[in-house]
């Protein structure tokens, strides 16, 4: 069955401190567009909602705008920026770098279904 939706009319929107996400749910695909404002940090903005020490959501992402630093529980770290495609397993913190908001697309599914939901 062919399905087409626009992110301009998301199935749901989830707001959290200094950011929000919009999700589209389709057969075989849960897609999220996340917007993070300057000053956003997962451990400050989403940790209280998630109830975990670090983000336990797997991300398959594409950065549309801005820069984000990712610090894995293992100590590995990297920065992603506009134009980057990335895979980030569970167990990380992340934060916006600089004064530009970060917009990213996440295709992994869990961000659209689980991210920033109260426990």
C-alpha cells in the first residue's frame, strides 16, 4: 500500500525544554524531525522525561542545520553538522554547539515513538 504524508502536518508533536520533535507514523516507518535550540543539552532537557542517565534511543540521522556534539558513555565523542549522516547507538549525551538551532531528521523509528515521553 502506498502511503504519503507531509511533515507539515505531523501525526504528533512533542515539546521539551529548548526543543521539540514532530513525528510521522507510517507502515514500516516512524520518522521524526527534531529541532533543538541553542543551549539545549539532552542531560538537562530530556533526561528528566526519559528517567535514564543517558539517552537510550538509537538514532539514524541526517543533520539539516546546525552543529551537535555527541558524547558516548564509552568516552567516544564526535560532532555532527549540517550535511552529515550519522548512526548513534544508545548510551549518549548530546548538546547544541554554537548559536544556531539544530534540525535533524531521524529515520531509526525510536525517536518518533519513544523520545522525550514521560515515563
